[in-house]
């Protein structure tokens, strides 16, 4: 094709070759741009081919272009000297890799000097770049090349989902649409030969309540139907919920731990040996009201100094407190009989703790954790609700949306933590049960919107639980088929541990210089300049970079089929409407719920 065009091709030549840059001079840019009619106009980010022959082409990406004027002195027909201004376009470009016999390889060190021909890369050649690394079966596609919408840019779907991915960009850059597109694509991709749902399992932690609209058939969980049993919380989470962490009172912690462990043993139906292995973190039922009762007794006991306390139960039987009898303090209606002389009273140590616990138990906003339903739900049903398995198989669902909107702020971290941890542990134990030659039967993706809200760089106590749980998945999840999708408008504020484990990044428009620099660090040195494009990207445009894609590429995300709900209120349009009456009662009722 190149030969055919040669006569009409404008003069374009490589005028300098550096290790990671080539400089090209072009006489007539518009002619040069349209050599290949399939291509859109050349612009920064477009691909060119530099070659010696047709079987060996260096693919470069335009980083900048400028105009140079050259002044030539000429003598015209009448013998007078005149200055002729020559306009030349200077294109600077970065090598991406070479196409050798239609196979693309990254890196561009094998160009012989001086290269002879330069032309815009043909659409066919660009397609070859993206097809080189990925087989038809692994191909996963949700975007096209920014400079040519005809060219699909697939990623390796196995690598994309197996190794955690991140979507970053300022507000309005298109992150939520990207999430919707990627996940809709994942849910709809199928092998031939069966009807119904595919085997994708996706959990979205939705902060703004925007994904229900994008996934109308999802398993939708919000504060009104979420059941999260408090008894599955681990030691950190329980401590975060019930103990005043600022007080840092060791006594409170140890008596609470003792009560919970002992109560778990009491309710366990196992034999004595198995019971002896039960610990604070065992995922077993305990009754929080019984624990409260226990604390109250221990509190009374603390008041009496230098006194042996004898407990008397409702039948009149007496006992003293010991490890053996500790579980009797879960009983109601015990009375105290003192022995010895009381020399004074200590301030009851646990009174603040007890008050705090009672307030929590009466807090209606925490019903999803502490109500009867949360007490009685089984371990199995708790897990099933989060990965879309239903007793009615018609109601199974690929996508589970956990709408965090109504979760009280102080319980947000433990909610995210408990769900994430349970799904990770589910993957862990599932794998243990499998044959060695099967890696995972139900890979799960956990997607976190606004991730800086629960996995920030900050070490504040209030983020500890969710951070620990998600960081653990970042480090170990992929062995057990549990992957993270991290979405954030402030990548520089998200935990480094999390991002350092992400292997594919979809970086959308980013205006903050710290965040831009963050993305720059992800790119190979030769391509760091691509981040200069980040502030000027349009909604839906992205820099796609990472292990699952052949080369870092500027792409445009395809439109999703149903879009997430926009949180933008159309102020001026709503204001233009007629004055609206408001049903204050209804609102207040909702408020008080
Ligand atoms: N791939 C896309 N193509 C075209 N427009 C898009 C695309 N993605 C997003 N947009 C537009 O950009 C706006 C913001 O998108 P959104 O996903 O809500 O951004 P973010 O989640 O980053 O705040 C939306 O109103 C949407 O119409
Ligand atoms: Mg969003």
C-alpha cells in the first residue's frame, strides 16, 4: 500500500532519532494526515509508522508538533534576490514498539538509522498492535482508540480482572459510566451453549446510590434490607463498634473479650474439645444482650473492694466467679452476697462502657447489625445475600449492589470491612475445599466507589477495619479468586498498598497535579508525557495502562447500555418550574424512621 501511495505522499522524513524520541519533519501536514482515508485527522496521541521496509515498522505516538519557518534566499527570473519562507511541521513522537511481520513487540530499539519512510499508521496495523497479546478467548473489550473510534482496544480480560484494577478521575470525568460499562460487559459475556446467567459474581459498594439504575436486575441491598450480624464482626470491628477507642482502656477490652468468647462457647453445640478452641474471632453466634448482662454483673462486682463476692441465682444456689463459672454471669436475676469487710468502693469501672453499649443497642440506625433478624440469620444466608445467591434460583443475580447511603457514619468502616472480609474468607475456604487442579469456581469482584473514603492513606482509627480488610484482599485476594476494583477521584489519597497491587489503571480526566503525578509514576519513563493529556480529556476519555493492555493507550469508553444515575441536579430547569407544594409530614416520617 505504501508503494502505491509513494508518488502522492508528501515529503515526511525522520530528522532525528533519540533513544526514546524521534523527530519528524513534514511539508504538508493536511496531505500527510489523510494518506490513509480510514484515519481521522492526526493529533497529539495519533500513531505513526517509521520504517525501512514493510515487514519491520516502528510505531510511534505523537507527543507534540510545532511549526518551523525556514528562510531560503532565492534569485528570481529578473535576477533579484528574494527571501522565500518555507513552512515545515515538526512532529515529536515516542516509540511504542515495533511491528515485525505483523507481530507487535513493545520497545523500539531496533530501528536502523536513517529510517526512510514515515506515514500515519494504518488502521490495520494499529489493530495488529492490540491483537498481538491477546487470544480471542481472553479478549475483553469496552473502549475504542481515542484518535480513531473505529479501532477497538481490547484488554486481556483474565489479567484485567485477576490482578485488581483502578479507575481514577476527577468528578464528572466518567468513572461511574466506566464502571457500568465494564461490568455490564462482564455480566453479558458468555460461552455458547447455555441460557441464563453467566458465572460472574460482582459486589458494588455504592456510596451515592447510583448503580441500581445501571443494573436493574441486580440484587439490591440497602439499609432497609441489609442484615449484617454483629456476631460475625471480628475483634477489631467489635472493638471499633462497642468500645470507646479514645479511652484506650485495657480493662474494658479484656472483660469484653472474655465475655464474648465465653458466650460463644455457651451457645456452641460442639463437644468440649471443639469448644475449647473457640476464640474471640471465631465466626460463631453470641448474644449481645447476655454480654451486656455479664458486664453489668462484673461492674457491680468491681464496686466492692477487698470483698469476695458470692453470687446467688434465682434458685438460691451460691457460687463465686471463676473461669469455670464465668458463663453463669449470662443468667438473669443473679444477686450478690458479700463476704468479708467492705473497706470502700471503687468507682464502677465499666459504667461508661455499659452506657455506650446500651446506647448502641437502642440505636435504631444500627438495627441492621443488632436487631433480632441479625441475631438469627445464619452464617450461610449472610454470605449468600452478598454474592447474589438466592433460595429462589430465579432470583440469583450476577451483580449485588450494597447501597451504603443510609449506613451511619460510625458504622461505615465496619460494614465495608465485614462484608469484604467475609467474601475474602469465603474465597479462601472455598479454595481449600476444591481439588488442587481447580483454582477457583466462582471468582468474585469487589468494586469500591469513592475508595478514598474507606481505604485512605490516613491511619485514623475510624478507617482501620475497612483498610485492614481491603488491604488484605489487595495482597492475597487474587490467589483465592477475590479481586478489587478501586474507584477514586483522589488517587493520591488512597492507600499506597492498595494501588501498588493494582495492575490495570483507567485514568480519566485528572486536574489535580498530585493526582496527575501519581498516574505518571505508573507509566514507563518514555511515556510519562502522556499524563500531560490528563487534564484535557473529555468525559469518557481515558488513559488505559497496565499489564492487561499491550501498550498504554488513550481510549474512549463505549457507552453503557443503561447508565448510572447522575447525581447532578438540573437546578435551573427545576427552578423554572411552578412553585411546588411539599408534604412535610412524609419527609419527617422518613426522617424519624
Ligand atoms: N463513555 C462516555 N461517553 C460519553 N459521555 C460520557 C461517558 N462517560 C461519562 N460520560 C458523561 O460524563 C458525565 C459524568 O459521568 P460520570 O460517570 O457520572 O462521572 P464521575 O463518576 O467520574 O463523576 C455523565 O453525565 C455522562 O453523560
Ligand atoms: Mg461517579
